[in-house]
């Protein structure tokens, strides 16, 4: 993904950002995947209907999915649409969250 800025946040950084409300965690999985279980506090903006202009801009946005692959597509789409402020993803995403034994919302 040449030319795309990609910053990575850790599980602890995501947990802290959600706890102190300093980030927006955006889950780019499809609605049925999100409904089956998501990181508490995550917003759902599925990649299939992804609109970078609709992403919040009042605080940093961190993209999340199941494993981290779709988040990279979301970063590419956002930056391609002029949203240079969207450059961070939670590598490992929901899989990493679950592996750490963190709770999920349904």
C-alpha cells in the first residue's frame, strides 16, 4: 500500500482510548459480523458502504475489523478520499481482543 500512512495501536492503547474517550474505534466489518460480537464502544461503519466523509473528526479514529486486513483497505479508502487524519488501525483487531480475553458486546 504505497503512499498510504499506516499507524498501529496496541490492545492497551485501544483499551485506554476507549476508557478515556480519547478515540473513536470504528469497526469496518459488515453489520451481521458486528452484531455477532464487537469491541464495546466501537462504531459500525461497514467497508461495503464506507463513506470516509462520515467518519468523525473531533478526535482520532482507529479502524478495527476481524483480523486487521480490512482496516488497511479502510485506511486506503479514507486517505484516497482526502482524509489524511485517518491513518491508524488496531492490528489484530477483534481477533487480538478476543485472544486477550477482553469482553465483547452484542
